[in-house]
C-alpha cells in the first residue's frame, strides 16, 4: 500500500478532486478541515469527502487558537502588509500547516497535500511551515502535477466517475474568509482600473449607504490584549466577532490593494476586515499614549518586517521569535481604554485613557498652569541645529 496522505481539504472543487486523485493512485486519504471562523457548515463537506473516497475526515475547531496565538501577536506587533492588508488569510496558513503536521503524526501519514495553485502565496506559506515543523514529511501539490487545466475539466473528472461535484458558487470572485477578515480576488477585480462592484463585498455595508448616525465603542486593553468591549469582558473570539458585526454595519474595514505577491507578480485584491481595522487603530492610539517616541519609531519598522514575515510564510523562524520578544517588551504598559467612533467607513479614535499615559497636561497646556520651561528651548534649539550651522 502506498503512503497515507493527509490533505488540507476545504470542501471545494479542487480539494474534492484531490481526494479522488490520490485514492486512484493507491493512497489512503485523510481529509483535514480547519475551522478558523470561515462561517461555513463543514458537515456537507465531510459527507462529500467520504463519498469521494477519504477513509477519514478530521475537523478541528481552531478559532480560539487562531485568535490567541496568531491574530493577537500580529495585532500587538502592528503588522499590516503594504499599508492595507491586515493579513487574515496569511495568518491562518501557519496554523493550518501546524495542524496538518499534527494530524499526520497522529495517523502515521508520510505525506501531506494541499490544493493551492502554483502562482499563489499560500503554497509557499503552507510548505515552508511544514518543512520547518516536520522535514520528514513529503509534500504534494496535485494542482502543480495533474493534467487538469480548468474548472470544467475538474468537473468532468468527477462526473465521469459518478461522483458528487461541489455546488458552484454564484460568485465571480475567489474568496477566502476567516475570523479576522475576507480576501476577494479575480473576476472584474483583475482590471485595476475597474471600481470593485458592490456585489464583490461579503460583509460590509457600502460606506455611503451606512447609517449616518455614528456609533461609539470602548475597547479595553491589558498589555496590548483587547479584553473588553463597552465595559464588558469578552473572550477574544467573541470580541472580534462583535466588532466585525458592528464595523460591517458602518462600512468599516474595506481595502483595495495592488499587492506584491511573494511569487513575484502583482495582484489586485480587496479585503474586508472590520474588527481588525478597529482593533489595529485602537491599539495604535493606545501605544501613542503609553510608549516613548523612540520606541514608537523603532516599533513601526519592526511592524513592517513582522508583516513581511507573516505574508512570506516565515512564521516559524528565529527572527519571528526574536521580534516577538521585542514586541512583548513594548506591550508591558499598553493598558487602557480607547473610545472609537464608527461612521461611514471610518473608525476614528476620539478618546484614550491609561494609567501608564505619558501625556502630561501640565506640560502640554497653553493655559495659565503651564509648567513647561519655555526658556529652555533657546539652548535646546542651538544644540539641535549645531551640526548643520555653517561657521
């Protein structure tokens, strides 16, 4: 018997064909499904996988792990790729890779497989993570190997064997969704001159049609971790889900990006991430209140590098671990509450409060109780400009 395969199975057409392709090649197949908050009933996919020939279907609810161990570090680091992408899909891939490796060990499988195409980022994220976690595993990507070149050919492959074909989505777009956001590409979006059609968006209201009346939310952080919403303590998954609901209602969290892919091409993507947009903005505002100027400046550089590591599939690397230690050290005082106003596509901080605030009203004020020694400015300016003054 050929080696057992653990397949990252989404329930879609590509991975459905993968199950049968491996089975016909003589490989026992375990279909692995990760629930990372994609709001999708996985039971039909489970039944279909068994009919297609999988000997077992493993479904794991990884939402809490995703939020605590992947989303949260990225939030505390301030990681945003190319200024817009809040990394929802990219953050889920190292978690899925880790779960695949664990499942392979549990069921003594020597092969892991995925349904990624040869020109996307996800193949790199999954395979690099898998090689780091378990170098002995063989990795197979059927879409890079088989002769099926179109969706139509994949459908014919299943139909010719009287096997169920996953229902085709009515959408013209390629969509990936999880707890932290939605990634949308293809269809009309492949022309960067075309405005995203209204039906492209999955979660958010059109900002122009969102309620005119603003809504205010208060988010409490403890050492950079969001712990409460409007005074009520909430588990992280619940807090994210509620902010997604509130932000989506007000059209918050949309992004349209010409993105530099890891494989060397540019692509046009649109994203929806209401909770991520609100939390990143609130967290950044609290850092500006509680961190000193030089730490803030350096952390901005770290945030960009951290985002690249996530995007490039380098989560399980020494540099990532080192940057985590730096980020942890900066978050010791990032405790407090930020008041955010949500209105027609915007999430704006309108209030900040912290016991670790570095803001001193007595120094900043222009009123009568100003304690700032303005005479000291004369000497400071002279010394600051000294290297540049020609004598």
